[in-house]
C-alpha cells in the first residue's frame, strides 16, 4: 500500500473497505469489479480530482491487487491522495476500452465474471459495450450498489468530517442571514455566504448554495441572481458545507419585515414536521414511517402544500453534479428498509407555497444508537426576520 501525502483515513480503515466490497463481490460471484464513479473511487482509494470528466477507473479483482487507470495530467493527484500501488497512466488519446480490457486480460480474468457499475453516470453505454466486446469470453455482470452498500453506515472518521462540514454549513447560514436586508441583492447575500465558507475551510461543493428572494423562492434549485431584495418578502437559503468531500446542508428562510400570519403558520408547520420526523428516527424504524410522520403534519395542516415522494436523502461523499447519496438511501413513501445507526441524512420539510414562497426547513442529521443527532443546529428552524 502506497503512502499518499494526504491521508484522510487510516490504512486499516481503507483495507476494511476493500475487504467489505470483496465480500459482496464473492457473494455475487464476481471475479473483478470495474469502478467508474468518483465517489466510489474516492471511498476505496482516497483519490480525488475535479477532473473526473476525463476517464478514470479502478479495477478491483477479487483476489489480486487493485489497479488504478488515469490520464497523465492527474499523476500529481495520485501521489497526493491515492494509496493504490499500481497506478497506470495512459495518454489522453487512449482507447479506454482497450486499456481497461487489456488490464483485465493481464490479470487473467478475461474468462471471468466482470462487474460493471451500469447505474453510474460515468460509464456510458458505448464504453460498457466496447469493453465487453473486447472480452468475448468474459461474462459482464451487474456491479452497481456493492460499494454503495458499504458507504451506507458512516465510520467514526467519516462522521468527524460530516460534523466539520455541518459546522461550515452553519457558518455560511449565519453569514447569509446576517446579509439579508431590504435593498441588498441576492448577489450580496451569496458573496457573504461564500466568503465565509471559504474562510472557515469549506471546499467546493457538489451543488451550489441555493439563494433566492421574493417570487424566485418558489423556484426549486435556483441559485442567486442580481435581483434586489424588497421589503415584505421571503429570502430562501440552502447552504452546503464540504469537508474532505463529505457534505452537510440545511435550509432556512428569512422574512424582510414583520411576517404575515400565513408565513408564521407555515414556518410553524414546517418546523413541527421536521421535529416530528426527527423524533421518530432511530435504528430499526422503517424509513417509510418517518416519511409518513413528516408528511402527515404537513398535509393535515392544509396550508396549500402537499409533501412529495421524499422527505430525506442520504448525504456524505459527493462530487459535482450532486451533494447527496439519495441513490443509496432516501426516506420516502415506499422505502421499507429500516434506519441504522451511522446513517446520515439531509432531512427536508421545506414547503414552497404558491403566492407565499419557500419556507426553508431542513437539517443534516445523524442516526445514533438512541435516536437522531442534528448536526446543523446553530440556527433554529423557523422563520428568521430581517429589516
């Protein structure tokens, strides 16, 4: 095992991750797994780059040393972050299907069962087919979800990074709230948020912060604009933090002036739904029951908003274009799996009410042995106010 300059996890923890994935490979009768997703490569090797738009792949055999494939311009990042001894650099113009299939042949696995992450956005249909066609005696198999299953429960070190990310998110939220005032622009608020995030140590996030005002708060996944904030309107803030590629996020809303009754009531409903869901969350509780608890508070309030399919998604390792692990586990209406200690979620009861705006209410929470711990607790949920 190589010793990278940046060691985010102990060799023992990294070795245990490899062993856990191999156990699942053996159960699924896979002789090798080809890993393309940047989150999964990071989880197993420590390697990270914003340049994953170029080809990178980890070949994980069941019973031989792994091999990492990357283009030459990433060489410095391999020695910086990656523990893999056998890292292969190939020219940018390489035929990556040929490169990958040749490694499989070199390992003597070209007659074996080869797992592909077919649900990964980083494995195209074309690349999958070209690799498989170069291995006519091998059996291409479904390999998605094996690493994700191992990522589901966070280790103590991962939780440490998640706590750090949550603190960054809190600092950014406080700065954003403080910058909200009539006459300021969304750009002013965003500048305050980002300057603070950078100063406290947050690194680039999988999604941007979402900062909107007035009618724009009804837009989902809208970022800041030059729009000026006016008196008597809402400002919505969804602020992420990132520590060592681990993410946390939370949302709050600020009303400029004295909030009307509908805004006050909506804030109370969203907060009650959030706390109701938190109070139910503990190991062994089916996810759908948590969804139903939060949903019923919102729907029964008859406030002009109905809860959708999902009330929370897993959060942890992420690279753009996302900050979530919702593909691994989400708390929704049809999720039967029970919660487990060590799971981390972005729990969301934010409501967007037509003609009113976004009532931001969400937190990053950790499932513990006895319940749930809110990691983003510096600013209480509910409507904040500004002048």
